[in-house]
């Protein structure tokens, strides 16, 4: 979910809210990724902003807190799965990534064979989202686990 999605702030519900209430702040942080420090920068800009009403600032603080909590829950769930003693729980993500990559290779081969083979755009879009989410999430999680695990 990109782990939750790796969408920039401007393409999230938070970005939609900022577009109506504080477009000048959205112009500044719109291209940042929320889980790469974008929410912290947004919070700092919000604290220093004198144009927004206190009610709008409070509402934005709630949206930021909700987004942060959601990202933390997803990270905790993935970490719990990867450290689980259950074979299925700890291997489902690598298996999904493997299946998606193999499926992509099959599609590439079928496309190159010049067969009357066609996949509708809706399925291509769905496959793209699934693959980006699974592969991005898997390798993001793996890098997080590797960084947090002390080397012997």
C-alpha cells in the first residue's frame, strides 16, 4: 500500500482538503510522499500558518493524525506477519510477489508471440496497481526489517 499507496500528498484525501482550504500549503508539499517526511513538513507549515482559521488547522491536524495512524497500523501488521511462526502468514507476500512477476513474464511472452491475445485496459490497470502495491510494499518492508534487525 505503494505501502499504503505511495501517492504524493496532493493525490490523497488530505491533498483534496488542502486544495480547498489551503492551496498555498498544497503547492509547497503536494509532491512530497506522506511516509517520507511529508506529513512532518506539512505539520510544521501548518503550525506557522497565520492565514488558516483555528478550526481549519484543527481539522487538518485530525486528518494528519488519521493518516499517520493508518500507516503505522499497516507497518505493524506487515511486521507481525513477517515475524509470525505460521508458514503461510510469513510467506504470503513473497508468494504473491512471485506470482505477479511470473504472470507479468507470461504476459510479455504472449504479447511478443504475436498471438490474437488481448487484455482489456481495466485488467491492465488493476494488475498495475496490484503489482506496484505488492512489490513496493514487500521490498519496503524487507528494507525496514533489514535496517531494524541487528547483524550478528
